[in-house]
C-alpha cells in the first residue's frame, strides 16, 4: 500500500515539475531548482557542523541525545517484531 502511494506521489511530482518547466522555461527552471537544492544542502551542512560542535563542546548533552535515539530505535524494533507498524 505504502509503495503504491509513494509511486503515485513520484509520478505526480514529475508531472508537476514538467508543467512548471513548460510554463517558466527550461533555463529559468534549472537555475531556480539548483538554487533551491544548494540552499537545502547548506542548511544540512550547517546542522551537521552544529551537531559536531555540540559533541565537542558539550559531550554530556550529545551522549544523552544518543542514548535517547537508541531507546527510540529499540522501541521501533520491538514494535516491528510484534507485527505492529
């Protein structure tokens, strides 16, 4: 079920992208699309740098977050083993 929705969403996204590209032109679409992608990558890099800085400046908080993340993953695995998604 989830796979079908994902495929439908991808198809719709590609159709929308094609429509926008036809409306504004290939060159304008490409430059704007690449600007958006670059800004997203910069935000991700910024988060990664902030995470590394926090690990070095405040290792206690970083360890606490890591433990919490592992607890969540453990609960997720238990749910999957029992058959509950």
